[in-house]
């Protein structure tokens, strides 16, 4: 299975915070924490757990660039 | 200056590909390449150059999670 | 492999229009045409071709609702 | 009224799940269920109800492609 | 016709820049210029022209907040 | 600090509605109300308060165009 999204960043889940309908999942990718907001339903269906392996997937059109 | 986006990933620009209106900018973040699609105008205004420092900025609602 | 995106719509590619950096791919899903704008690079890497099977993947936070 | 979004998929609402600020609305489009995450405010303002007609609206830059 | 997007900003088109597949449309809303990147196809289908009236439509989950 | 997002709209916060994980922040920009859905965490980290100055930041690929 392959996806068109240019950014597939493998890591390990370090935190899951469930809300009423939306969960925040944090993935440690090479020491950088990536935060993802997904549905509670997805968290359950994918069986996400702290300590489990997971990738953050991001479409390139959703990535901005910032310079200081 | 602070932004609400939960993901601000500092790195170095390794590639810039200009299209007719859209450019693809690649940033090396801790050895992971992040691809961003932004306007040509932004590339010019920010003075982006290969080798320069830049951060990839991503809103958490734009991050999906994938498991194998 | 499983993705958190709630919308994975299987269909058949009916058109690919390549631009300078961005391609438009049309997928026929149950008779409805879904248009996707992705990088040329993704089109090549996934080996997308008219007539091939493919799914449109959409995060639920990117879906709006309209009523008449 | 016309919108630039390339994907306007007419269907019928089959489920509405209200959270604290975000609702998940499911629309049956030709037998495929599309899930949308929108504000509670929008659900009320549009008078969305299970059984009512509604379209899912998706910008083409928010559609990814996946192949197996 | 009503859309769930919380931000519908009426204004006047002040610039259209066509690329290979993507156009950049600028709308003057109360003296603020809003830039939109949409498909060339949408520009044609909606008959967008400099000087014409148009609204910028933005889903609230696509709006970030920045403070200095 | 500069960001590639083409739309940075300065204004004043007029409302903050906190949910379980997601907050809705309203910014008055030249008399137009812009609604943003961000994480509760961001609201706290940025110290957002009603009456405070803030900018709405929107990537041009997230802006649609509508005509009547």
C-alpha cells in the first residue's frame, strides 16, 4: 500500500489525549514530537496505544515554511 | 512571535523545485526529509535558498496516523 | 496498513492531468468523480495510470457540509 | 451559488455525533459513507438532521491517492 | 445554499494568476487581500474575473492563530 | 519571523470557546469575524484572551472561492 502524501514519518506513540469526539496523538519521530488531531473512532479502529509504532502522514500542501 | 500550529520542525532546506505557480521545498529535519508545497511568491518573499535554515510548520488537524 | 483518515474511497482512475509541479487525478468512485491535486512526484512514485485502481483518501476535518 | 471546490457529493445524512465543540456528520453518497468533522455551530445553523439531504464538499488539494 | 465553513468573506477579485494546473486568485475583503490557490478548472467554471464579486471560503480548522 | 502562508490577518480576539480538546477562537479583522479551531493547548501556550491582539493565519491552498 502506498499513499500520495509526501510525508510519512515513522515513530513511536508517546501520548494519547481523548476528547469528546477528537483525540490528540503525539508521535516521537527521531526525537521530535509530532502532534496529530484525529477522531476518537480512528484511535480505536487502529488500536493506537502509547508505546506502539505509528507513522505521522502529512500532505505536502499542508506544510508551511517559516524562517526567523 | 508564536503560532498555534503544534508542529514547528526546525531544519535545513535541501531542495527547492519551482513550478508555474507552486514550489516544492524540502527541509531536512533530524535526517527526515519534509516536503512542503507553497506558492512561488512565498519562496521569494522569505528568500528561501538551499542550505538555509527553515522550519516546517504543520497544524495538528492536518496530521494523520498510519499503522502497519 | 491502516490510516486514521475516515474516508478511503476505492475506485478507478479516469484522468490524470500533469502540471509543472502539481497533477490533477480523477477517480471514479461508484459513478461519482473525485478530483485530487497531488505532486507529480507522487503520480510517478505510485505509478498512477488511467484505468488503474486507486482510492481517494480524505481526512474528515477536510470535509465540509453544504445544504440547499 | 457556485464553489471552487471540485468535489461536491450529494447524499443523505445518516448520523450526527455531537462533541463538546466538534460534530461528526456522516453522509451516505451512493452507498459510500463520507465522514465530516465540523463545528457544532455549523450543525445548528444549517439545521442538519439525520435523514436530511446534504452534500459533502471537499477541496481537491485535500484529497490524497492510495494504491495497494 | 449554506455551507458549514464558518468563514465566508465577501469581496472583490483583484488579481488572477494562472499556472499550469493551479491558479492564484486574490480577493479584496474590506481592504485586506486574501490569496486563494484553486484549480484552473474552477476559475473557468465559476467565470472568475478581475473586478468580479466573490467570497473567500475557509473552514475554521484551517485557520491558525499567531501572536507577537 | 516570516511564514509562507499568504494570509496573515491582524485583528482582536472577541471570543474563545473551549471544548474537551479543541477550542474555537474568534478574531475580529476589520469588522469581519474569522473563526479558528485550534487545540486547547495552543490557546494556553499562546496565552490567548478575549480583547488581545492576534492574527488569523491561513495557507492559500486552504482558501476556496464562491460566487453567487
